[in-house]
C-alpha cells in the first residue's frame, strides 16, 4: 500500500512538473515570435525635475499577448532571461528608445533610461552593439541612461563591460539603489552617474520616522556628486519630503504612470 501511495504521489509531482514545463516551453515559443509579430510595446514613465519640468522618461517593456492581453515585465522577463531571449528583446528596447531620441525627441534635451539585465551585460559584444546603434542614429550618447541593479556589479566580467559602456559617454544609473547586495566601494570603482532611490525607503511609515535611510542615500548621492532620481513616488507627502531634502528628480504614480509611447510624445506639444 505504502509503495502504491508513493507511486501515486510521484505521479502527481511528475504531472505538476510536466504542466510547469509545458507552460514554460509554450511561453518560450511565444516569446520567440513576439518580436517578429510586433507584440512588444514601449511604455514610458515620465520623470520630472523641479517645478514640474519634464526631465525625461524610463522605458518600460510591455507585451501585448494575443490571448492574455497586456503583460508587464514580471510576467515574462525572468523566462526571457532563462531562455536567452533577453538579448534580442533588450536590443529591441534599445533600438526603439534610440529611435525616439533620434526622431521625435531630437530637438529636446530629454533623457531616456533603459533597463539592462545581467544577461545582456554578460554578452561581450554588448558595448559594441550599443556603440553601433548610437552611431547609426547619429546620436550624442549623453541622453541615454542605462539602468542596472547593484547585484549585477558583483557578477564576474560585468564591471569592465560597464566601464566600456560608460566610456561611450552614456549614463549609468544604479536602479533600486539600497535594496541589493553590494558594497559602497562599487560607487567609486564604477563610474556611476545616477542613483535611483528605491520606493521602499519612502513608505509612509518610514516617512513618519523621518526616513533616515532615504536621507542618508540622498546625502550620499550629493557627497559623490551623483544625480538622484526618486522612484515610486506615490503621494504628495512623499514628494514634499523629497523636495525638503533637495531632491528635484522624481518618478512615480503620483506624477505619472507608465504610458504608451504615443501618449508620452503628446507631452511635447503641451
Ligand atoms: P524598475 O526598473 O525598478 O522600474 C520601476 C517599476 O516600478 C516599473 O514596474 C514601474 O511601473 C513601477 N512604478 C513606477 N512608479 C511607481 C509607483 O509610484 N508605485 C509603484 N508601486 N510602482 C511604480 P514595471 O514596468 O512592472 O517593471 C518592473 C521591472 O521590470 C522594472 O523595475 C525593471 O527591473 C524590469 N524591466 C522593465 N522593462 C524592462 C526592459 O526593457 N528590460 C529589462 N531587462 N527589464 C525591464
Ligand atoms: Mg529601472
Ligand atoms: Mg527601480
Ligand atoms: Mg525594480
């Protein structure tokens, strides 16, 4: 009887695993075709400077899935990284972003930021591809920001690659700053230009306690001469707190949600 039960349980797990694997391989197949089927969408979340002036935007990837509707990166980025599709997908995001900078945004001074994953930076050809893209669009590099997470800095081989990207003249931003595992030493070793203050440091409870970590990170950015963008700003209280601390660059639902590229471009007319 016991053996029968064990076999039954095994069959159950086998089946669950099988289902999971079928789901993953289907997702992989669909992801593989998503570029050629033009299913990806570039959303842009505005970033504002002092006085509500538009500073730029962060490019955020969406997938218009034929059956499941609009998906966010949480639904597919991990799988894209796992099956090495993040490279062509990341190239698409870069290409779209640079086309915006070279086209409708050419005569502005707006900055556009792109998220870059560790898999992309593992690729030794990545800096050369970015350089070629910048050249083919005849773009000055300083209006492009590459956002990386801290944990990426401890990945072997990635630091020199970031250095060659930085040497192209673009900006490097540390995303979700303060939430990962890394040492402050990296701020000196790597030529970082920008810190993105993560929203966890601005939650209402912490604001009530005067947000010592947020204030420290803001002071750190200032001491190092780095640009600081506060992300995930959801309330007037948070924005007031940040302004009191002298933070001028903000991004968050309180100011604007991520919006389709065309909607963002209408802001230029206003
Ligand atoms: P992230 O780079 O930290 O982007 C900020 C995320 O916070 C975005 O989620 C944005 O929609 C969300 N957000 C913005 N303002 C607020 C706010 O006020 N409150 C809250 N609660 N959330 C806010 P999203 O678009 O779902 O992206 C999630 C993550 O996926 C991004 O985090 C980024 O790490 C990754 N991602 C997005 N696009 C790309 C891409 O093109 N390539 C790669 N490799 N990763 C991407
Ligand atoms: Mg980001
Ligand atoms: Mg972030
Ligand atoms: Mg994040």
